[in-house]
């Protein structure tokens, strides 16, 4: 909705990302193009309300593209490893598939871990990395702040490596981002990450510290649609050279074929069948969640009836 209107400019209202917005992404897919480890001239823009970022003309010279689909946990390769997840981002990259598992609740979006399914030199290779940390609080709106801290220690013989990662995140802007895939009302997340790696060998210690500033533009329609990360140890928040850049080049709002079995966690009974002037359909749901129900009734003039509801255990 437009908050204001004139003959020259448009003013957009601020959006808020809620748990339902994330779960309703299931069934959609996007195509990302990205430049990784390729210094790229960028304009990240100022912070504040009602901003416009236009990344359509950004120079993406020979980008790497991949498809990213939003899926439910059921039926994915590593579903048994992440039983508490209810949202999956499936990235189809060169050489295999990456499944990022998340738990979406009214209060938070949590990263539960990742499963990698690859072919390496013709041989199947699978890897599961588990964890549980706050990716973002929900609802997400202008001014939201949160911090993520991780610590990892690896010891082998006389060698010990201790890694400490800390990221402070802030929604510092809202507005509209313009991309090849279209214009999106969005929130912008600013993140400042610091990594401290201490290496200890035979009693001798050395430390390496790096920091990175990054921005992510998040939307209701396609989740994160663009990201930019600075060079290492950048001090200027409005950096002009990025080491990593990504943007969505297209959005597919249709439901993937493998997601059409939407009643895999339910029992469907329809009677009478065939029917004359009325039809009764009961759905017994065995697992709570959000379902999109489509009932196709074949009559002389075929009609399509649909309804979206939050279903709870029981019979509806």
C-alpha cells in the first residue's frame, strides 16, 4: 500500500516480516546471481526510512547463478536430522544440493543447521552440520537489533585452534529495492561481523582478527533478495567495494511439482463420490502447520476452489 502519492514520487509504507510471511514462502523459488571473491563497485546507500536502492544496472560480469527454493521440512534429504525444522532453503548449486534448515516461530527465526548432498569425483558425499542460533527475531521491523556469538575449539596433538565469531545485526533502513526480478518493499539489515582465530602450537600462540560489514535486503515475497559484504577490515559503513555481491534475477511464485503432495501429513476423505448436488470433504491433520488446500471439482463447468488456513490437529 502507498502511504502517500504525488505526480512525481511515491512514498512506501514500512513493512514488518512475521513468521507467517516466512512460512508462506514455501512453494516459491528464486534464481540468484552472485559474485564471490570478485571486488565489485557498489553503492549501499544511506540508512533511514523510505529509501530506494536500484541494483538493476549493477555490473554483474559473468556471475554464478543457482536456484533457491523454499520447502517444507518433510521429504527433504536430511529431514530426519532436523525434526524441529519447519522451513528449508534448498540451493541447487554446481555439484550438488545444499539444504539449510530453520525453525520458524512467532518469536524467532532460528538456524538449525545445514545438510550438503554432493557428488565428488563421481562418488556421493553427504555432510550434516548441526547448530541452533538466532538468525533473526520475529516480527522483524525497523530498529530490530540482535547479536549472534559462536565459539569453536579444535585440538589435534600439539595444535589447538580457537575461533570466536560475533555478529551484531540491526535493521537500519526500510524502503524499496529495485532488481532485475522487479521492485520489492524491503527491510535492510546491517551486520558487522568480527572473527578472532587463535592458533596454539606447542605452547606458542598467534591471533588473527578480521571484520566484515555486510548488508541484506529482506522482503515478504522472496526472503533475502540481495546481499553485499565489504572487504576485510573495512571501516566505512558506506563502503564502495564489495567482496561478495548477490541479487535475485527472477522469482517463480508457482508451487514446485514435488511440493504438490500437500496432504502427506493428513488423511483426506471425500463423500459421496461421485456426487450430485453436494460434496463433503474431511481432512484429518496429524501434524500442525500451514497448508494450502486446493480442491478441484470436475463437473460440467470445471471450477477451482481454494482456501488457505492455519490447521491444527484434529478434523476440520
